[in-house]
C-alpha cells in the first residue's frame, strides 16, 4: 500500500524544475509532474541498469514495441502490430514531428482551445498556420464545463492538415466520449485531415472513468490517426523523456519515421528501461492506488472551492491531476497568476498560455499530497479574502 500523503523534499534536487524554478518561500503548483516517487518496479529496473555498470548506446528494439502493443491490447482490446510502435523523446516532440512531416505553410494544425500550451508552440516551431477551434464554456453554480460546437469544428478543421487532439484534455480534464470521437474523426476524414491524438493522460482516470483511444473506434478511423502515449505522466517519470507514436497505417508511419531519423530524436537508455517496466503491468497496483488518491484530491479541490471561494469557478476533471479555476468573477485586477504569486506565494500555471480563452483562469496541479494541496488552497483563499 503506497502512502501518497508522504512526499520527498524536492527542493534538494538541484535540477528539479518544478520546485527549484521558484523562490523557497513560494509553493509550486504548476508544471505537470507529480510530487510522488515513481513506483518500485520502475526504480528497480533503473537500479538494475546502473548496477550493471555499462551505459552504452541502446535502441528501443522489438521487446519494447511488443510491450507497448500488449498494453494497448490489455487496456483497450486494441490489436496493434509491434512494428506500428515508434519511440519518440516525448509527446511534444511526437506532435512536432507529425507537423513537420505533414503540414505546410498553407495548411497547418488545428487545436481545441483552451489547450495545453505546447500545442500553441507548434506554429512557431514549425512555421505553419494555427487554426483555433474554441470549446464552448458552460457555467452551473461554481462548476464550469466545456463542449464542442460542431458547426465551428467542421468550419475550422478543414483549414488544417492535422487536427491535434488532446484526450484526456489538458487543462480541462475532459474525456471525450466515443460518440464525440467518432464525429470528430468522420469530419476530419471527410476533409482529408490527419488526427494526431495526444493521449498522455489516458491512464490517469478519476473516479473509475473509462477511456477509449481515438484509433480504437474503428479500423477505418485508425488509418487516419497517429496516437501518442507515454508512461511519463501516469508513472511520474517525465524527466526520462520517452514516449511512443502508434501508427498502424504505413502511409503515415513512413514519413513520420523518416522525420524522426532526420532529426536524430533518440531516447536515452534509462527512459527505455523505465517505459518497459511501466507498461509491463508490474505497476498497475500502484496506479490503481494513485488514481484513488488523485480522485480524493480532485474532490477535495472542488469541495474547497465551492465552500470557501464562492466567486471562483472550477472544472470537475474526469482525468489528469490538473484543475482549471476561473477567477473572472472575483474582481482580481490583472492576471490571477500574478495575483497569487504576489499575495499568496503560490505559483500556478497562467491560464493565458493555454489560449486567449484562458485569460482570467489558472491551472492548478493537484498531483501532490493532500497536505500540500490544502496549504496552497488556504494561501489562495487568504489572499482572496484580504483583497
């Protein structure tokens, strides 16, 4: 039984981005990694590599491809051939490679905003157009939710070459339904748009929610999808930079693979060994406990905001460990990110980096101990009350 209430002191890690980027009197609740140690099977696998002593070049190989394919079968009954699995240095590099391989200066990338900030960087990094497809926000009491405007979706997505889907959605925590995925896919296929599906949070499922990969819906849809997965968020090993692009259609896989080789995007050996241990099933008991704990944190966050921050609105995420808070009704002048950094000494993710729809919002990372989560919320509440 894992005690997620106990977290290591991460300020002692001189290279630890989340905790050392901010001053010592500031509580970091921003970048998307958790404060929990990785599960023992992963740590044991890494110790084994170090104890062997030889840290030479390593390649992914068929064993790792088979491990990833077997996990897709175990989780979703999705039959994937091992050769369809390509190793990438992460999800961001994965969708950047896809954009380089398939987009042009005339037809770029479509995204559903507000969405993960790195989605917005593709247009700059690759030099292609970005097409925004805003999600529609609804409010009921303290709770906010988002849905797809299908007329806008169809009008906008046809302007792009790839549709970059975030499912589960960061920062909104949405798990798109099978019906929604099917409709998105049908529109994309009709307009010759490739679907690149970022599914990095697909195993962080709260309150027993289920997930269906876009490519699993049908063999016809699968032909048009590049699926990106990684153990990094689920098993808290993002610093090892290892992910996978699952591309069953060879006509998509070959250009993607050629671009990978062109850029020399090779994964380090520690990332390969950690990924094999993570996706082998050895950590699934730990993952079940983690999702239970994160569900409790999610509920604590929503209850706290509803009870103590009456003018603040929040999502109720179905997946991820990311909350989305709306401060547009609180009277805060300027950015809530700046307000809480100055007045509460809490460092959050500024909503505006997720798109213009995110102004007046922040993303909060609740992948930490309940104690630290409460401490951060208490600081924010006090700052709001003294405004």
